[in-house]
C-alpha cells in the first residue's frame, strides 16, 4: 500500500489527499461517494 494516488485517466483524471483541517473550499456534491467519505470521516473525528 502507498500514500500515492493512482489515476487511471478514464474514471479519474486527478486525485489528491487533504488533511481534514485543510480541505478545499469547494467540496464534491453531497450526493457523491467522495463527499460521503469526507462527511463520515469528519463525524468520526468529532466524537
């Protein structure tokens, strides 16, 4: 396992990791899997 993102160029054209305290201002839409993962991670950290 590696910390580097692997982009296949078909499904994903870009990928990056962000610490929770440095997320971009514009997040993915609330209905996306990526946003669900972000929100779930944030909720887990707040416990």
